[in-house]
C-alpha cells in the first residue's frame, strides 16, 4: 500500500472536509456534519457543496493556489526539505494559517510517528 497523506480542510474555523492523497491521486470530500449544516458553503467555486467525493490526478487547482510561491516557497523547501513537486506536503507544511477563510491542517491519524 502506498503512502497516504490526509488533511482536514477548515472554512471559517469549521471542519468543511478532508483532502487525501494516495497512489490513485487526490480526493476531496465534504464532511457529513458540514453538509448537514445550514451555514455550509463551498470551500471554492470549483468544489461546489456535494455529498460525492471529488477526485483528481493532480492537486485541485484551488488547493494548489494556496501554496506560496517565490521566495516563500524557497524557504519552505529549504527549511522543511520538501520537494517543490510534492504539492500535498507543501500544502500541509505551509497552509495551516492561510490568508483568507480556508486553513489546511494535517489529519492526526498516524500515531507514534513523531
């Protein structure tokens, strides 16, 4: 089984959904409780509210757009030793405190890896 990376996606500090990367690509799925909420809104125009998971071979452009560019990306690559092609790792490292309404927090499912 391949390595899986997972992140919780928050919108206005509410858990909106989960982004997963595995050997088959990327999946974004809205959280069940979030879908039931009257206040739920899409995290992006390109990912409208849906009960069905979104799948993509590449990181969804909305999430990719949250990753810093230029000198800030260079710092992230140097400090965390992350390859610039590893978009999911960059997203997890850099986007916990994004500017704007969305934040990406690594899902803490791995126990004892630290």
